[in-house]
C-alpha cells in the first residue's frame, strides 16, 4: 500500500477519534450542567398519592403527610431545594410510620416532587383484655388507632391476649392468633364482611360473632390456626344455615347459632339455641 494512502487512512481515523472525544465531552458537559441545575433547582410542585383501602377511609391524609415532612425538614416541601433532599431517607422516614406499608419518593424532569404511599390494610380493630386498642393489618402487623382515623372493620373484644411482634410465628399459644385467623377469613369473604360486626372471645377461648343486623349471635367455638380447613368448613356450614335455614325457621325465634365439630361422627353440626320472645 502506498505511503500516502496509509497516511490518509491514519489521518481519517485520528479525525474520527477526535470527533467522538469531543462529542463525549460535550455530552458529559451537558449532563453535568443538567445535574448541577437539577441540584440547585427548587421544587415547583408537590404531588401526593395515597392508595385507598377497603371502605374508602384512610389511615393517613395528604395533609398529615405534608405535616410529617414539615416536622422532618423544618420547612415546607415547596420551599425545598432538590440538593437538600435525600429521597431514600425520605422514603425510610415514611415507611417508619406504622400506617404506611410502602412509600416511593421521586423528582421528575420538571422539578416536581411526587410521593406515592401504600397504606397498610386494617382487617380488625382489637380491644385486648388490658383495654389497649389498635388495628391489625392483613400481615398481622399492629397499627396504632389514631384519633380521627376510624376504619370500618370488625371489632375484636373480650379475653384477648396482648399483641407481641411476631405473634403469628410464635410457638407460644396466644389467642390473638385465633382472632387474626377469623378476621382475615371474614375480610376475604364478601358475605361475611357484610355480616360480621364483632368478634368476641369468651373466657374459655370460645369465639362468638356478632352480626351487624339481627339478634342472632354466631358461636363458632375454639379456633386452631393450624387447622385452617376445619375453620373454613365451620364458616361454610354457618353461611349455608344462615342463608338457607333462617328463611324457614324465622329470624325472631333464635338468639344463637352454634357451629361445632362432632368428634364422634367426625363431622360438623349446627345447633340452634332458641329463645322465646
């Protein structure tokens, strides 16, 4: 190959490398300036999204979230510089609240701050035997019952043991496990959700359900969280008799429907306890 052609090829390659180097530096410079501008920018808007829970009411409000950040930062979010915001730390601050299951905080390309919150889902409000009151969510996590945040869920009362973190996995017997199992099943069943107002634990551990309407109480006996199928069978029988039996015998005649396991015949049976008007 002639020397002139080799020289021209090398010079073309050198020019190409120089162009790409310049382009790379330009892009890096633009990115650097964009990042610096972003850091020095002030939040133009704050958007808060709270995923609703069953029943329409929320455990936490947008106003409450803004107050949390005002207390955390010492000033209003709209006055914040993006440089001063630690988004990951803000998410951790939100998720430290017992009412919040998950939080995401981010800034878009127009300097707008967005806060997305998923609340915990209460399934029962517990009044323990020591008179403490709180909600349990669908994972068995305790949620404080804040003033003004009443959620329409069944109330559990009576001889209920105190809440202990990790109580669901504990091998030590705690009848709060039984309350949780019943409440979760009721929460997942449309008919039972519309029916059950209260879960009452008796001194002997027997559980009685109090309906939202009518006089009839529903006694379902003792619950074993390790025997889920047995509990489901009891509820199925109860629903069947509640739907079909009541229309034949009349509502006003009975005070209690008792569903229990017949050990001798290895079957479930229901006994109507009558009370004359």
